C-alpha cells in the first residue's frame, strides 16, 4: 500500500472478491458498515443470498507490514487472476487490486464509454 494511504487504511484490512474480477480492500471500519448494510438485506431473495456468499465468504483480514505489503491468500489471487504485477486503484472507500494487464484493458474500455457513463449519471442527478 502506498504510504499516503496507510494512515487512512490502518494496519488491519479486509480483502475480498470484488466485481469485474478484481479484489476489494477495505479498512475495518468501512468493512463493518458494508457488512451491516448487507446483513439488513432480505434473506428470502436468492440474489441477496448469492451475493452474500460471493462477497462475504471470500473475505479475509490481513495485516499491513512495516513497508506497506499485505499477503493475499492464493484463492483470492486466483480469483483476481493476479500475475506478477498488480495495480492498486483507490476508489472512494476502498482500494481495488487488479492484475496490471487486465487493468489496462479494463481502463481502456471504460475510457471509451466515459461519455455514455456520464450521461447515465446525469440522468440520476449525480453529474
């Protein structure tokens, strides 16, 4: 983790399966907020149960060492298809870990869609 992020993130983080085959990394306090919200979702809905299993069952607490490294378990490395080089992307309340090659491909696709995405956000009053 970059030194400028370490103060905000803290020494203990939660790493879990993210969307788009990246990994999500949360500070403990942020993870608690998310799990509290997820816990309020109706258990009777199959989509809710499936997402809970996907997101929560892969969550692991990790410690940040003195130089900012974390140890990502093999099953999460496999999920994220992490090779030798990774990219850390700071996204609002989390950090995403991407395989460098996959990040470049994804970033290019999103940059090509930026105008359409902005239009959709404008429709809901965000932009």
